[in-house]
């Protein structure tokens, strides 16, 4: 497996319903942080039809780095109310390196395949609808997408004014990904 690195910053806007599954969010003690949360990042769980194809997309086309994942037993998944007795091997991807980065947790359930959401547009189905990733260079992101055979959708890249451009793509399951950067 080839692992890629990317200096991109990452931020969640939203993600697709029926494809979101948050598992085993680690509890991290706060360091001089006040308020309701002990950690200022969000982990995102994505259930994919084909985890290998999606892993290749998120590393090669998007530029995330795969880091050590984890497994969840069917019993544990049932106890936390997220999985109906199905075990899960969770692959983890981050936008660069370092502790405290937002993580995308990718998994599939071949023994209990789910149903695809209507991905025609972000208003086609309720729930989380898309990810926004802030990239260091739109030109580099476009090169990486082209090399991976991924074409932008709509009329993107589109200028947001100033030096920022927005490029929209879809992952192998049709989830919308926005790439924003200079």
C-alpha cells in the first residue's frame, strides 16, 4: 500500500447521510482549553461500498495520509449503538501529520452492505452532505486529481474572489468533496 502525505488543512462542513458512522472517538484530556469540548477537531466516519477503492481515492486523488487504524468487535459496535453486531476494521486518514489532526475513519461492511443515499445534489437527501478540505495549492490539488483520473464536477475550479478557488469532486461512493485554496 502506498502512503501519501499532504500539507493540507482540513475542515468538515458536512458529509453524506447513511454513510456516516462515528466509531471509537478517542477521549483526549484538555490542555488549557475551556468550554464543552476537550479536543478542537472532529473525526468523521465514512462507510464505503469498496474500502480499497475509497482508500485509494482519499490518498492518491485527495492527498490524505493513511495512519494506523483500529478494529471494533461486533459486540462493541452493538453496545455503542452504531453497528448491528458487525465487526469493523477501520482505516484512518489524516490531512498531514501530527497529533490532533482531524481523522477520516473509513470502513465497509461486506456482510451487511448498506444502501446508497441519493447523491444527485446536496439537497437530495437530508443529513451530512459534503466535506470541505482547505488545500495549500489548488494547482497541485488539480494535478493530483488529474493523475488519479478524477475530474472536477460542475464548472469548477471556480474563483471565490481574491486568490481562492473552489473545486468540487465526488469520491467513489458519490460523496461530495470541496477543495478550497489559492
